[in-house]
């Protein structure tokens, strides 16, 4: 006797976490923020902010990745899911973070459901880790939702006649610097700068309303490079000359804060402030939700092995390191492990106090809620928890999703081959 599959699924997903129902996922009227995926800007930014209001309602934030754009084909969505899942499996094998190790694998109830939404199969009823840094799957969902919020906020700022500017603070870093120490000291310097007298004076002078700070870590020829992209919201647009002068005056305070942390920067490059609009905003959103990483080539291997001629390979993202982990590259394993430990618990994106309210984008969901929300869609099959573990053990999860996408008969044949009778069943309505 099989339990009623629909009920058992509903019990697990009927809580507050089931926020992204299929019906709600298609109701919003914005163009998506998949900036940079095709080299073009899809928010309507062509020097001006979109006139349309971008929704940041919970249900809209949780739209399945890639479903925000008509031209984003089912094939591409399936390919990206496969890539993200493969990278997650690759880093899970290292056993660095327990929550990550359970992500997408450990059932959260008695059964796991396979759901279909717009031709793409998903798993419902498994735990998620909610790690924006270390998890290729959760990270992609969180970044997607956060980029929608930031796009909405910056669009609203421009509609209100506010000014936008990008602040870049540089720090010297060296091959061999430990990421954790470098990151901690940079954050301390950044905090110290904001508490400095120079900052407070200049802040009032330039009319700073608030800031959104996105953090990023890359690995390049000088080793680890943790850095920030700071989006400034000003009470009115400011000219390039005025911002440049502001940056030059801030540089002294920044160098002082760096020195207190045992760090340094090249004086005249230490602080850069430039006005941004349209394309600049799009580039900022790309920092929050980057396009899927290119597969690293041979130059990347030379880079992490330390025998690269300077400048031949720019830098590697953690996602690219994860890709190299999947390939069994020992140095990538060491670097990714260091990254996962150093990034744990660190904030990825921060808004200054009151800015969300001012721009009418209240924080609606936590990273964990975004990562854990099920995308909805029709339940096509149910697998019991023991059966699910068997699929996981056989490395057959993605294969099962692909079978569901190929249709009922293919899925039934696949599950029958991998599982025992009573461990799975197909929903009658699945054609
Ligand atoms: Zn995860």
C-alpha cells in the first residue's frame, strides 16, 4: 500500500516555505534581471531606468531561475540546473560544511516529490542549506532574488530623482595571504571608514542617503581578492568631478583605516567614485547575480598551480573553483575548502539602515527562505525517503529529473530500474 502521494507532499510543502506557487510565479509584469546572460541588459536599462515597477513580492522573488525571460529556453534552464547540481555534488564530496552536505540530498519528510514546471523538473521535499557563498544551487536562487530587490530599489531611487554612484575601495593583496584574515581585516577597515570623521563630513556633503554593499571573492595571480561593490544612493545626482573630488578626500581616511589593519593600497587608486545610471546599474546587478561561470581552461589550472605568467588569466570565481573541484584538481580542492570555511556566516549583501524603507523595498524573505522555497509546479512522481537515498547513492538524481522531462514512460522505466517496488509511484495525471 502506498500512502496518498498528494497528501504526503502537501503536508511537507504546505508550510510557510511553500511560497512560490506555480500560479503566482507567472503573474509579475517585469522583464527579469538576467543581465549579462546574453551580453545584453534585460531590465529595459538603456541609459534610463525602467518605467515599470519591478515586483519584489515574495512569490515573485521565488520565481524559478531563468523563467523570467521568454528567450531563456527550457534547454538552457535544464543545462544550468545540471551544472549547478553537478558542482554541488562535487563540493559536497569534500565534506566541509554539514548543511551543504545535506543540501538537495536529505529528505525533509517521508517522501520526495518530482514536480514539473514549464517543462523543467524539480525536486520538492529535500533539505536546502541556504548558503549563498558555498552552495552552487542555493547561491544561484538567493542571488537571483536579491538582484530583483536591488533592481527594484535602484529603479525607485532614479524615479524619485535621486543620484546613484559606485564606490570602489581597493586593497593590496598578495599571493599567500590567508583569505579569512584578509577578509576580516578588510571588513574592519570598511567599518572603521564609515565611523570616521572624514566619512561623516563627506557623507553629508555629498548627500548620501544610503548604500548597498555586495561582497565578492575571487582568486587571481596575487592570491585571494575579497572585495566590495558599494552602490551609493545620493539625494540628488552628482557630477563626476564632484564625486572624484569626494573620493580623493576619502582616500586618506581609507589608507589610514587599512594601515590600522596592517593593510595598504596604492594611494591614487585607493578610492574611486563614479556616477552610474543604466548600464552601470546593470553591471552592479551582475555582481550580485553573475552569469554562469565559464568552464576554466588550462590557463586557470596554471594559475592555481602558481606557475602562471602574470596577467594571462584574470581571476577565478568560487564557482569556477567548484568546477575544478569536480575535475579532481587538488589545488582547487585546497582553495575551495579555504573559501568555504572563510565565507561561512559572512554577509554577502548589506543595505544601510533605513534604505530599504526609503526605496519601498522591505526585506521580505531570508536567504534560507529563498533557498528553501519550492518553486511549485505539478507533482508528477513521488519517491519514498529510502528510495530517494538509493537514487542519491547511485548518483541518479539529475538523471531522474531528465527522465521526468522526457515523459511518463521514460520516468517510469528509470525509476523501475533504479528502485524497488513500493519506493516510487507516478501520479496518474502525469501524461
Ligand atoms: Zn544549498
